[in-house]
């Protein structure tokens, strides 16, 4: 069994959800809102779990759930991941974006089992695209240091670009559907109808 002592969980929930028109973390696919569902799923797998959020997200900061505030040093999702890295620089982070409705504990257990700690990160990719999905993966401490260096040197904050050009382990889900992103209201309705079936 692989030790998860140095692996903390992070639910990325600090985005503006402008395309959805509603906070994606508040959407409900299962028994509770999806942010809380993912938080409790990660808590089963990691010694500590946090929600990455903005300071103005009072629904999170007053929820009683552990959180790390985005520092706003960088643009995009790396902002939240690097904020967590700065808080606990010696930890690896099992990162899950809040807009992944078909992620289950089995998806995350499989990720932990296939983790390659000597790489910069171990992330899922779809069979179709073969491209790294940076927001469902395990980022190692050295990978996050390098990602920060990449931003500072290149001026680019795209996590996928960094992973494509780094020593990254790609793993694949049983079905690509597990990595489906719900960004628009119609995506939410589609995911909900699949889950309800």
C-alpha cells in the first residue's frame, strides 16, 4: 500500500464560474453540493484536505470546512494550487476541480495507486486527447516549485502547457466520461441526467 502521509487533498473552488452563471461548487449532483461532496471524498483518502477559495466566498470560509485562501499572485487554477503549495511546501497535493461531476472515490484511489512520486506530477488524461488534465491529479512538491519557476520565466500560467513540457506521468480513466467538465448550464443538466439514471 502506498503511503499518503505527505499527500494532502485540495478541492479547487475559487473560480468565478462565469460560464455557468452560478457557483459551480454549489451545484448538487449527489447528496450535498459538489464542493462538499468532493471535500469529504478526499478526506477519506488524505490525512488533510482543504478547499481552495477566494476571500469573498463566505459560503466556504464560514462553512466550517478547512480552506486555503487564494493568494492572487497568478492567473488561473495554478493560483489556487500554488497558494496551497506555499502553505505546505513539503506536501504533495491531490487536486480535484469542482466542475468534475463524474469523479468518484474509485477514480481518486486509482490515481493514488498509480502515483509516480519521482515525476513532477501524475495526472489523468483522456484516451481521446492524450493530453494532461492538470486539475485531476497529484502534484509533487518539486513539480510545483518548477511550475512556479515556469510562470515567472515564461509569463505563462497554463498548467497543461507546463505539464506537457515536463516529466509528467499520464494515467487513463476507465471511461473518459469520468473527466467530463461541467462548465455551462447545459453541461450541468446533462451530467445530472446521467447521474439520475
